[in-house]
């Protein structure tokens, strides 16, 4: 049975940084591509074991100016903000695609 070990800062630092979101391929395709890259990065860095507030801070840190502007425009106060990473990603699915994607983000937390 494998024992989970939290990655060290050096191990996380060895993973190339995620590029910020840019809608250069068209809104829908850019979002799908960036979201997949983000989910891969999220899993590689093992952020799924981090507390929810850290996961959300991580997302806001790596998402880039374009997504931050949309996020801040829609959620003007802390109480309006989505409370989970899953609900944040679903918000952007609806924003860019017009519907939430059918896959479950719960797979991130297995």
C-alpha cells in the first residue's frame, strides 16, 4: 500500500509553471485547454489535499489577469465568491461554454 507524502517545496518548484489563461484560440477552446492544463498541474502538485481556501488561492494565483478580471467583476465581495474549487471551475464552464461540463471535478480529490 502506497503511503501518501506531501510534496516538498523543491518538488513543486521542479514542475514548470502553468501559463496564465489567454483566450487566443477562441473562448471555448482556450478555456477547455487551460482548464485541463490547470487540472493536470493541480494534480501534479497534489493540491487536492490542501484546505479549500488554499486551493482557491492557488487557482486565483495561477489563473492570470483575464480570468481574475472576470472573477472579480462577478464576485465583488468575499461572501459572493464560490466556496470550492469545483464550484469556481463550474462558474467558468458556464461563463465560457454556456453550461457546466459533464465530468465530475470530484475526481480531483480521490
